[in-house]
């Protein structure tokens, strides 16, 4: 784990391991195997992996919903089961379930009551968040009438209701149209600019690539790759040359002519997409 990241970590996972056991306490499934990472304040961090790679189990350990078999988790330097830590977290699960007969406005006020917010504060935050996630015009319709994408927006508003310092988003754009996905990505960037920390888990890799600063890729419960996206996506084979100031027909002779012609030649490593890097990483680390 990066030492600098540990010094100001909002989230710190140290050698996490989770073994699920059967009724007789016999090991049944090693879901997470020695996973370590740290997330800094104001960072958008991607937790990626195929189905069954250990993402959901890792998130549940970060939330204090599962106890690690080994290793440790700290949120804001606290145990994740601590009420002080939980009060600073906003969580959007992969599947959200709301009372179908409540409206979005009533839903947010209800959750505000669970946070023991004063009535006026509940009202103010509900109105502000309904506008921020784009459902203000439907604030008085029953949630049961909503599409999956519209319900997803309510879930996002609910995750932000307590103005959390750490926002954990599991498939936040599931069910949204391209405009909705763009709005959610913009919102994630805004949260980071406000100093909030975002942990994002998604299978939509192009969107992860748009918003994340760093990622961890899990495979079979282990870390297959981690680091900054701009570094991970640099192709390691070959060089790419970008030629400026020269007509296309002169390209073949640019090596001899570049100084005399005043052309600029930039040498750089070409980048691959996050999706291509993800698939190649998982394939390399797949168990035989």
C-alpha cells in the first residue's frame, strides 16, 4: 500500500481476507484474499472486477456489514462499525428499495428523520437534492411509478442526504440513459471538488475512466492491478509519434527534415482504453 496514501487516508484496507464458511464452519469460499489499498480525501477511487471477484464483499467489509476473517479496515481512522464513522458515510447499493407509495420528497424526509435531522433541515436538504439529481419535477409522484433510472436518482439523493464525507456508489448509473449517466458523472466530479471522497464500483468502464483518479482491479479475490489511470493505461509496447507542422505527404521523410522544416515531433506511449486494460488484466490473472 502507498505510504503517502496511508498518512491521509479516508479509507484504509490492510491485508483484508474474507472466508465464507458452511453450517459446520468449514471453509466454503475464499472471497477476498489479502487486499490492501488506501483512499485519500477528495479522491474518486474505482473498485473494479468481474462478477465474483470480491468487490461486493470488500464494500460490505468497508461498511462494517461483514467482519473480515483477517486484516483490518479503518474509515477516518475509526472502526467502520463505529457510529461516528457511519454518520460520515453515504451509500448507494446496487439495488435500492423504496416504499412504492411514498413520493421522492416524502422518501427523503423519511430518511432525514432516521438521521434525526430537524424538520426544517430535512425539508431544505430534500428540496436541494431533488433538484440536484434531476427529479424536482416528479417530487410528488409515488416512487412506485418510477422507472429504474428515476428510482436510481432517488437512491443517489438519499446517499447524499447526510452530506457525507465518504460516498460509496455501487453501479450508480445502472438503468440511466446517456444524459442521466453524464449528469451522474458530473455530480461525482462535483463531490470530489467539494472535498468529498468517492468510492465507485461499476461495470461501465468508460464511465469509470471518465471520473476516477485511481483504481484497483480485483480478480478471484486478489488485486490484479492498481494505480493511477493515466499510468495504468499507457501501453508498454512501442512508441507513438505525433507530428505537427508537416504536410502528410512529407511524413516518410520527417526524420531527415524535422529540424530543417521546424516540425515538432512528440514521442509518447499510446494509451489503451480502460476496458481493454481491464480485460487483459483479468485474463492474465485468471486461475488455471
